C-alpha cells in the first residue's frame, strides 16, 4: 500500500503544467471582445508606449549601458528616438491606415462596393534579439498595436537589464488584458511556440529563424523573419578614401559592430586597400582615441560566449588595425583584417562585432560575382564617385536593402520597407509597412441584394449566352 499511496497523492498538474496557457487564453478572450479594434483604443496604447519612453528614458539608457555599454548618443538615436518617431508616425496616420481601401472594379461589379479591409490578425507573438533591445521590441510592437492586435512580447534573455525594464515597467503603460511580456531563452521560447498564434514576428539569426518557421508551420501561422547575414561593402577605386573610411568605420563600429545591417566586409582592389588602411586608422583614432578601450563612445560585446566567438575570429587573416581584446570587460578593439581567405570563419559567418575584414577583388565584375555567389544579404553597400558604378552594383545584385555611398542610412527612412530577402529574411516593416504587416488584407465585395434579372444570365443550363456576361 505505501508506495501507491504516495504516487497517488503526487499532483499530476506540475508534470503537464503549461506556464503560458492562462496568459494566452486571457489575451485571446480580450481580442474576441473586439476591444482592440477601435482607433481610440489603438491610439491610447500608442500614447501609453510613448509615455513609457518619455518617463523611463533614464532607466532605459542605464539598462542599455549595462547590457552593451551603449553610449547615451547611440541609445538616443538608434533606440529611443527611432521608436518615438515610429509611434508619432503611427498616431498621425492611424485613421487613414485603418480606412477601407477602395479598389477598381470590372463591368460585372460596377454597382457593388469593392474594398480591402485591414483587420487585425488577433494574437501576435514578437520575438526580439539583444543588440537593439528597445528598438527591435518596440518598433514591431508599434505596428502590432496600431493594427489592433493583442501582443505577446518575448525580449532577448541576453540583454538582461533592458529585458527587466520591458517586463516590469512597460506593461504598466499598456492595457494588460491585451498585452503580455514573456521571458526566457531557447527552451521557454520553444515551449511558447508550441501554442497557436495568429502572426509571428521574429528578429534574430537565420539559425533560430528556421526553428521559428518550423514551429509556425505546425499551425500554419504566417510570419515575418527579420534575419541577418554578411552585408558586403564594395569600395570602388574611384573614391575619396578618407570619406569612405569615415563612413564605413562609423557604421561598422557603431554598437561595437553588433548591428544586423552593419557593413560586414569590404570588397576592393589591393590598390584601394592600401589607400583605405591609413584612412581607416585615422577614422578609428579620431572616433575612439588612441586607447579605444577607455572611450565611452565604444560599446562592449553582449556576453562571454559572444566575446569568445569574436576573439576566435581575430585569428583570421592578418591584423592591420586593432586586434586587442580584454575578456574581463568583453572589449574588442575596432579591428581591420587583411589577407583573409574566403574559406576562413570570418568570411563564412556573420561577424556581428567590431571586426572588418577586407577581401581583395580585381574588378567590379569580380566583386559582383563574389556577392552573387553567396546568400542574399540584408543590406548591401557600394561606395564610388561614379554614379554608374553604384547603379551597376544595385542592378546586378539582390539584397534586403541598399545604400550607395553610406552605411545603414536607408533604414532610418520609415517610408522604405525594412526587411531581408532569401536567407536574410522575409516580410518587412517600419512606418506603414509595419501596419500592413500586422494586418490581414481582407478582400471584400458587397453586392446589390436585387438585380437578379441581370445576374441570372450566369446560371445553368449553360449556353453561349453565359460567356457574354
Ligand atoms: P538569436 O536568433 O540567437 O535570438 C533571437 C531570439 O530568439 C531571442 O529572443 C532568443 O531568446 C530566441 N531564441 C534563441 N534560440 C531559440 C530557440 N532555439 N527557439 C526559439 N527561440 C529562440 O539572435 P540574437 O543573437 O539575439 O541576434 C543576433 C542575430 O539577429 C544576428 O544574426 C543579426 O543579424 C540578427 N538581427 C537581425 C535584425 C533584423 O532586423 N533583420 C536585427 C537585429 C539582429
């Protein structure tokens, strides 16, 4: 008797416990009441989001400094202001974005009303990475809320301080019956993904993107994948090396290189490389001083694991600039590598750190071939004094976005869709594209209830007359 009794008394619940079921059920119930649909409700959520940013600016800046040693400037421009401007744009345009879109009609539907209705999907899951932990959670959230969805937000477990602010403070500014933050790493997110969502918006690596897409496939859930990859940066012989070096260095070392759209490697001729190296050295010294480690403008690597990976990459090719590292601070100096081989890890994996390899090519054609032999990147850059050269790179390659003669400025325009193509992702967002991403575009036709005499021409029994309708 004894053992059976013990067994019988052991509660079954913890074994099958699902930590997310209650939250998700609550959000679904809220959505089904229709409360997220009116423009007033959506605007109130967006205003709450704006107040969250305004009232917690200091807190967010501190969290970003703790997570990534992010400078106040970088936190302001690339995290807080960009989120605020997305909120303002959505608030200004909400009603016009929500309007039914009238579409052209054919002869048979002249008397009817044909339009596209933008309706919310329902329950949306947003999964975010750690490199811009405010921007990459809140900017998708703006689109999801503006479109009238209920939202589960899953921030990255690596940006711990920011994650904490998002989990503890943000929900106070939003309607908690329609919004929840869920925490955790791969295991928890995997468990979360077993549930059915109506839309999934994922930002992260192509490796995890595949896992998320497979989980979405089980429920036939549509999704956006904002992934990464290696962004080529072609530098033409016809250029001003110092101008190019300033721009490439700024965008490569911004956030200590942990940017999905950062120029990942330079493609140029050996001659241009010789002119670029002193110019890159000059830019790095002007930006970060003789001792970049003591410069408050330079970020740090997010975790020990990521630091070890990057330190390993410093062994590829030959260090031309920088190369120092300090494990205790997770510091990696702004580095330029030369003489790298295509087969080395630094040219195989996305770098995602302050390391810039230079690959030599003999011509523009060879550069274009090199780019086209690889996965389609999230961003592609071409620097040249010749417009024709820039336009040729644009015409003969493919990528999520493109910027001629600068770094990732194209993604600061909310009028441009931001997203990848091929292995760098699918779908896009920012500005109105976010609203459209998080809305189902429902095809609607409202016909006249009468006029049966005219309509009856289509019914069987068929005769040649049916074809005339
Ligand atoms: P990641 O793919 O490791 O993690 C992203 C998110 O997925 C995190 O929230 C994480 O908790 C979750 N996750 C991790 N493993 C998981 C698993 N097995 N199952 C389910 N969920 C899991 O990416 P990261 O390291 O946080 O970010 C770096 C990558 O993101 C780079 O490849 C970068 O290019 C890309 N990125 C892309 C964009 C973009 O807008 N396209 C922006 C930033 C970063």
